[in-house]
């Protein structure tokens, strides 16, 4: 087996994409990114100025409609089970003129990382959505590149839950302080 053949395949695939020819069924952007040595897995990140517990509970709240496969609070890692989304993929992709998928499934992988920003407690949340599709039984599963919309929507949802939880904690502190001041002293 010639070790340089793999390099030629990448160059031919990239050249085919540049000429508008899709070789071996792979996406042109992915072929280009691989040819320049870039990572093709898209990871969206956002930093929240809150404590780890609030961020962790907010991520769990945002993922509540999915079954969890891995939940490691100490390591700050969550992963959902594979979820079937064949109907949704076929609906969205039908407007692009691509053939339908026989099967499609996705999962989320989320990292919650403690940190400090400007002396204030903060948390970085990273999310990656893996999408697999299968056009027919003989093809097998192949990864589909994401556009990042679902990941950004997820991070927005987490941010909204963080805001709500933070505001509720502030109101609870105010209520406790007013109750402590209003209670009769003995």
C-alpha cells in the first residue's frame, strides 16, 4: 500500500470540488478543510458569568427533552443518546434537491468548564452536535457536517436558563433579607 496515495486522494477530492465535481460523495468544504489540516468537527462555545452549579443545572434543563448517555458532573461532560431525526432531515433537505435519507440520527456532546473572568466566577460551555445519515442499507452511516444553528440555539437556551436562575437567586436573597428584618426581635 502506497502511503502517498492518501495524499493524492485528498488533493484530487479538493481539486474535484474546486472544479464543481463531487468525488466520492464527500462535501467540498469538508474536503478543503481536511486538505489544509483543519478540524472539521464544529464546536460552538460560550462563556457565562455564573457559578458551575447554575451552569450545570442550566445545561441539564436545556437537554431535558433528550435521554442522557453520559453525565459526569465531576468531569463536566454530558452526552445524549443517539436520537432519530430522519423525518426532520428529509423535510429540510427536500428543499435543497438532495435525495432523502433512509435513516438519520444525532447526539449532543457538551462540556462545562469552570473558570474565572476578571476575578469573577465563570463557566465555559462547549457543545458539539454529531449528525449521522444513511441513504441506503449498503452505504452505511456517514457523518454530516453541521451548520452550527442547532448548537447556537442550544447555547442561547442555556443562557436564558442561566439568566432566569440568577434572577431567581437574587430575588430569593432579597426576600430572605426583608423577612429577617421584619421578624420580631426577642
